[in-house]
């Protein structure tokens, strides 16, 4: 199981069998949520307006997409879709729920 820590922006992996908690990635600024897409790609929302694709094994950041500045307002959700090897965030529609 993955656990996102909002501040300081870390993602941990919890092993139910051993009870071990290990750090997967850090220095995201803030981590507003995490999600796997149907293809097994791992994404996180960092700093309210940035989508990062993370290697689920090593924790390395593979891609980064910065959306419009949030100007102090948190995004309530970001929709992530896999599209021809690139990822897209859409924060304009109001019919989606936040990444979690």
C-alpha cells in the first residue's frame, strides 16, 4: 500500500506482511494525492498544481506537468489520463473527485 504524506511531500510504501514502512520518494513540496492509472503508471499531485509521474519501483520522477498557478487556492481535483505515452491534467471540469 502507498501512503502520501501531505507535508513534506513524501510517498511511503507499507508492507502488510512485515509491517515495514519505506520511503518511495520525497521532496514533492506537498503531496495532494496519488493514483495508479489502468496501465500501472503511478502519478502524484504535488504543490496543488503539478502532476508527477513516478517510477513505482525506484521512486524516481519520470515526467512532470505543471498546470496553471494555484495562487493560494487548492485544486479540488485533477483528472489524469494516459494518452499516447504522455499524461494530461485537466483542472477545469467540476464533475470529478480529487486524486486519492
